RNA sequence: GGCGGGGUAGCUCAGGGGUUAGAGCAGUGGAAUCAUAAUCCAUGUGUCGGCAGUUCAAAUCUGCCCUCCGCUACCA
């Protein structure tokens, strides 16, 4: 069984700035990448930007910039976001990089070489609105009193034709359906799979894969009048990132096919229909899974510029802190579904789970050790049944957590961890070490040791979600860097007594509500 | 219109033919005081969207209805 793991986010279109949706996808993917690394996998995590196309060219022009300069500017924002969010990507790809031009041209040529009939020159025609600079399907148009078609916005349209290359997607209907059937886990969640299957079952039409009416793209091999159109270019980034077209290189052999493409639900068709078809045609292996996440609504409303409720990731970090934001998103957004961001709810969740439950557990434990054990982790005496019960619950929980994580059900993973944290807090109250201090100091030491060891476990388990805080706690306990892996959550690697700790300070400070702070 | 998925406690949701329908958060009462006014314990008379049916038994299956949402191809 392979211990390599290749995971990607979708590449972000640089037409706009990063918003909460981008941040969510990056964090979700990052959590999976970190989880796998902590579980002993050799992980490659790729993210990046999609920079070609008419829209970017136009936006650049509007801003009085050359396309490349405009892309440099926006791509930098996305790259900065990965830093801001503590995303552990191993590479950041931009579709304007040389390596990607090479790969994109190569896949085009591979398709032509392997299946010459799959690419053919024809013409793209349709109703074009000059005002909207876009094509419309007839069903979108309305017939005016003069008998001509108009866009919903009332703009006139004209029938235009443009030469372009087509990809023979129609030839892949049955192959794709068979692929979905043979690989039931390819599209997750199931509801999205149903949509795709029913879409494909209706039959596929060929799609245009080049354009001549703008230049901002990868030139088509042997026909420089054309640039490669959108998705063939964009999707190829996933193999560019592992060294394609050099399919003999270590990187490619190690990581392709990808284990998971994490994407938004709006672009499943491109990833679940087009991309597999392109790869089949080019005679390359297909990715193992496409995971489509939902969107984040804000106070129950769709995030949109016109409503004016678009949230920049930085807003949340300023309000809650980075780890808190990461935790919130992973905890509140159910697997593959839309999530809702509500400020009140966020305060509640973060305070309850992070400040009160885990943060306070760490604080109360370390404070007692600091004050009553000469600031050193005590050496325990024999464990009682209660002690073992708590520790074993932590040592034994991982297989279940892993099952949830493998399905990207991180809200369930967190639920599982926090259940045990609650048990640890209950254990503190039952054992009442503050009473033992007077009656039975030796027993108190054991209790505090058990708690410190429990905290070591929690800190490791929590690393994918709240890496900074997790490491901070592990630093306190002087846990060596190379022991911060899931396999170390076991009795075999339990804390040694005698480790000196510093005066504790809160890991997750309690958030004050705005009203109260003002 | 067609296909698909929902409508369960104040909120977010889990469950899914079988004893008194669950969790977290919020609320209420109590305990404790080590700790970040944190923690612990106790506490839910909910028409499980509506109506009808199948069944010894339905939140769980079937039909119809109401309602919300997604998909129904070449902007990405």
C-alpha cells in the first residue's frame, strides 16, 4: 500500500481577490494534507492560480495593466493568503509559468498523438452580446417585439462564428460512465456523483478547446492563431505540478495519479467529466477522487458582491485569530455541504470549544503543576481505573478519527476529539486535585501527570486544525519535534516525569463579544 | 418541466420499520473553586413538514400535497 499522497486545491482564478470561499478550500485541503503527514504519509500538496482567459485580459485592460503584470499582482495576493492561513502547500503553481506552458502544450500533443480524432478544427458559433462580451444560449434569450433575440438585460445579440478546435467529448460518454461505476469513490459526496452521472447519461457534446478572439493563453501547438481555452489549460496544472510531461521523473511516478482534488461544487463538471476525458484521451492515469465542498453562507445569505457581505479571510483572523478561524470552519461546515457563518455563533463556538474546553483544561492543569509540583511534570504512581480509562480513550481513538478524516469529515473528527476533552474536564472535577493537594499529595501528582499526558495527546491530535496552538502546547511539554505524529499518541511515548514547564499562559484566550468590548 | 436531495428540540444537525426520538450549543436549577467568570452534575410535554396507506409496529417504507435547495453543458 502506497504511503504517498497527492492532494490539490482548485487553482484560483485571479480575476478577483481571495475571499472566504478560497480560504475555506485552502484550509480544508491543508487540514487533510497535515493529517496525512501526521499519519506518516509522504504528502505533496499543490495549490496555485489560474491566470488565463478573456476575463483576466479584460480586467487587466480595465485596470490599465498588461495581463501578466495584473496576474502577478493578484497571484501575489493568493500566495500571501496561503502564508496568512498557515497553509502547508509544497508548491504554488501559476498557469503563466513556463513549466505550465510546457505541460499544457504537451497534453494537447499527447491527445493528438494518442487519439488523433479527438481534436478537430471546426467553428464555435452562438448568440453573442457585444455589450456583455459573452455568448448566450437560445434558452437564455428573450424574443423582442421586433422578432430579434435579446439578453435578459435587454442587449441585442448577433450570431457569430469563430474557428476553433473541438475536443471529441462525445466519444467519452460510455467510458466515463463505466469509470464512475468501476470507481464508486471517484466523486464525493454521493449527491454530486448522482448529478454528474445523470448529466453524462444524457449524452455529451463536444467542447471547444481553443479560441482565436483573444490572445491571453497558452498557444495551441502548431497553430499559433489559437490559444488553448480555459479548462484544458487550467486542469493540466495538476500534472504540471508533478513534472509533466516528464512522466519518468520521480515526482510524477511518486505522486500521479493524485489522491484527491479538492474543489468547489461549482466546478465539478470540469473535474469529473472534462478532466478524466482529457486524461483518458492523452493516455494518462486518472485521479482517484474529486471532493466537492460546499459554499459558505454569511448569516444565512449567499456571499456576493452585490449584497456586500463578502468576507475577506483577514477579517476573520482579525476577529478570532488564525487557529480559531481554521477550527471554526472545519467544525461548522458539514462534509460536502454548504456551511453558514454567523458571527454570534462563531463567538459561541470558539469560546465554548477552544477557550473553555481545551484552552481552560490546559491552563488549569499546567497551573496546578506549576504551582504544586515545582513547575515540573510529576512522576506518577500506579494508575487507577479512572486514570487508565481516560488515557486509553485517547490512545484508542485514532482509528475512528482516521476513518472520518479519510472521508474528509473533519467536523466528525473534531466532535470525536472534543468528546474526550470533555471527559478530561470531568475527570479533573471527579479527581479534584486541589483537594488531593491536602489529603493525598502523591495521588495528586498522578492525577496531574495523567492530565498532562492527556493534553499531550490532544495537542497532537489537534495539529491539523490548529497547528500553532498544538505546537505551542507541545512546546510547553517539551515534546520533541519528531515525536509530534499521530503514532506517538500511545502509552509507549508517554511523557517522562521531571520535565520543567514555564509559567502557563492561555493558548486560546476567551473572545470578548464586540458589544462588551466597546 | 425533468432528475436528485432536504423539511427532526430556541440554534446547528445526527438517526432511520421495533421498548419512554438523540448530540452539541443556548436556556434553567444545583455543586465545586484548580483554571481563561472557565469546569462538573441535573434538566427537553418536540404534531420527527401535511394528509392518506402498508404493517403487530413508521420519524424510519409507499402515494399524494406543501415548502426549500441542487443539477439540467462550453463565464470561469
